């Protein structure tokens, strides 16, 4: 009876306040100060530009090996997440949605490499990668109510469409541009907001 009365006293305005509070919690704690966005943004940008330069100038026999830089980046990612998870005792539903979005992204990236990269179809692979980049970025932006990520995801899709009309080697530059718009710029904005909240 008491529970029913409490439910009746819980007004729509209060529900909205709870939802807004959850969103602000995710904005302030998920991916925290933009560290992971900046990590992967800069790693992918350096790898894609490096791959482009090596291919263009025929510097090394296997220019694609520059992407091996993602291995230590992955190690840092998992170590950092493990340490952060120990600090966070509560996981919100929004956290889970974003987590599953990026897990799906990782699975799609693996399949993309198997289907296209292993066959040497690099142009098609990077076009698909650009499309896939936009999905978790856009979902994260929607859950966090963070417009830079929404815009970044949309830009990834536009660049994926543009990749159909450029030379295969130039898709590497589109990848660099995509991560700059989708991860690096939002990452620095997140870091700025994080520092302002914790220092202000």
C-alpha cells in the first residue's frame, strides 16, 4: 500500500529529473575525460597517415604493418578500463548500452578485416570501416546527449559514401579525417568539460 502511494507521488517531472541525472552521470563518468576517444583517435590517425605516406613513397615493403601500433593501444585500453572499473561500483543501463555498442564495433571491425583485408580488398575495407566507425560513435552521442559525437558519427557516414569516388589510397586520408572529427575533437571537448567540472 505504501509502495503504491510512493509510486503515485512520483510525478512525471521527477522522472524527467532522474533521467537527466542519469545522462549527466554517464556524461561525466563514461569514457571519463575523453581518454579512450583521444587514444584511439590519435592512434588510428597516425596509422592511416603513416600507411598513406609509406604507400605513396614506397618506403617499406609492407606499409600495412604500421597498424601493429593498435596492439599496444589495445593493451593500454584494457588495462585502463580494468583500473577504472575497480573505481566504479555502479554500472548504469546507459553504460551498458554504450559498452555493447563498442563491443559490436569491435566484432564488426574483425569481420571486416577477415572479409576484405585478408583478400587484399583494402579500398572496400576502408569504405566499410568508415561506415562502421559511425555506428558506436552516433549511439554513444545519443545516449550521452553529446552532440559532437552525433555529428562525428554522421561525418563518418558521409566520408564512407565519398570513399566510393576517390582513389583507393585516398581512403586512408578519409579514415584520418573521420577519426579527427568523430573521436579526437569530441575527446578534447570531453576532456575540457571533465577538467572544468573537477576544477571548477
